[in-house]
C-alpha cells in the first residue's frame, strides 16, 4: 500500500489531468510522479494544503467518506473579526443550501507561520482579517468557504492542515512524502 502526503499549492487541480480546459492548468502530475495513486478526497483549486493520495481503494474510501467522520483541520483566513455569536454558529452547525452542517470545532488563532501564497492575498487597510482553526468531520463541496460566508466572514485563504492523524508539518508547498 502506498500513501502520499502532498502539500497542494494554490491554483493546482486535485487531479492528474486537465481535460476539457482550453488552457493548461497545473495538476497533480506536475508534482507527483508515482504510478497508480489517486487523491482521497479533493481540495479546491483555490485552496492549499494537505491532499492524501493512495493506491488502496479501501483506505481512499475511509479517508474521503463522511461516514468515517475523519477530522479535517483547516487554517482559515477570513475577512473581518468574527464575534462570539459567529463562532458559536460555526460550533453548532450552519444552515447551507444543501442542508445543515455538522458542528465544527473553531477558535481564533494568531497568524500562523505559513509559506507566502502566490498570488498573495489582497491586503485592505480598511477591512481587518483574522485566522481561524476550524475542524470539520465531513467534506462537502467548498464547505469551509460556504460556512464562513454564512456567518458573515468570507474566506480569504484556506489551508488544510491535517486529515485524521496525517499532517502537513514540515512539508513545503508542491512537495510530498510517503506516510
């Protein structure tokens, strides 16, 4: 069994090919040259961080399937400064168009020491931002972004830090290692 931890950079697709696009976009094949592995779950093109790749179908299902409730920790830079009420809404579950989310664990954190993003997040002196550490146990399409927007604080930058026991610690963007 092969399990790869990959730090997916911003603007990279979570797939090995880019079919149907008139322009060539970066994909996993630009970074990972290991035959027979596939992503266990997805990470949006405009999100960064941990993506697990494996050649084991059962492991892939266990990682990606919400039934197993594997915790996923995200470092999220949001616009504004969420108050206690906004954080409590995230903690109890947010109503989205596709139904309520499961409760999340969330806390405000100091600016994390992360690599610079290319392109950088646009800084606006008149609008503050802050960082959250958000843990969810499901994985709907663009879920974290939709949750923060629902409580009035759109996501500016999203970095998945860990999935279950696997973490991004010590792994530079565009790099991978076997678990």
